[in-house]
């Protein structure tokens, strides 16, 4: 099993792998969101330097600078950890919305976010849509995630506090979880502690669609 460090997660590796992956079908909905620019705006609204932001989140200043400059695109786990650190939500990096005690997200209102939204363009390993935007004080982050096939298996995995639940809506999904590697098909699901190094991707040459619910802990 490869070594995992705080600063060397799947973020950098998947951005490189994405350049060799096939171009996904464009999901319906809003244009892709420049998440890195929203992360920068959020940091600046707090009056924090990149170094101060890094110390609070536990990520390196170098990685955060790459995210803000759209040189790499953060994974869902990374965004959830940043949001959890400051008591906010992933949706604050996607699109502002008045929050209340409940949330109804219409199909036409979902915002698509590309896993690789680079300045120079890029080929996405996955895209996701937030399904919980607008719910105040929520402890879970539900997403609809479209996984694209990879040209080669990733060697790095993500690990962060909390739990994750994945349900396969269509296609086949390879789940790498610690020493486990298994394939989930339509109707299958998995629930695991996200502190275990993990990675998921389409198991064949087709797009896979999953429902992912992430709880960042705390």
C-alpha cells in the first residue's frame, strides 16, 4: 500500500490522470463552477493569508494556492474538510443560497461542478452536483456524482475525518478501500469511515452515476 501524507492525497494525482481520461458527456444544468476562485473569495472574506488558511485546514499552502489558481481541482473530501473547519458548507464554494431549516433542490436548479476545472481546460475524472444546498446547519453533504473511466488505476487515495455512503445508480464502480478492492454494480452500496485511504472510479469504459453522502465529522 502506498504511503499517504496530509499534503499528498488524490488531488494532485487525479489531476494528472484526468489529462489522459476521456472527455465526459456534458451533464445538463448550470455551467461548471470555478470552485478555486470561490475558495479564494471565501478565504479573503475571512481576512486570512494563504499560510493562515493552510494552518487552520491542515493542507499545505502550496496545494491551496494551486486550488485557488485553478491549477488543480479539489476533491469532494478536500472541500468538505475546508468547509467543516470553518463551520460552513461545500455549497458556499459552489453557489450562494439562503439557508433555512429545510431544502428543496429542483432538478433544473442543481449546479454542476467539474472535478477538474483548470484554467487551461482539462478532462474531468468526475463531476458532481450538490443536493443539499440551502439546508442550514446540515451535518451531511449529499452529492450526485458522475464518474468517468480512467486510463490507468490511481496510485494515491484520499483520507479525511468522517464517514461516506455511496449508492450506485447506474454503471459499475471500483472501490479501493484500504486493502480492499471491489466492484459495485447498480443497486449496490457501501458505507465506510473516510479515515481509511480510499478511491472510487468507473469500473469499465462507461460513465457511472452514484449518490454520495459525506459526513466530515466533528
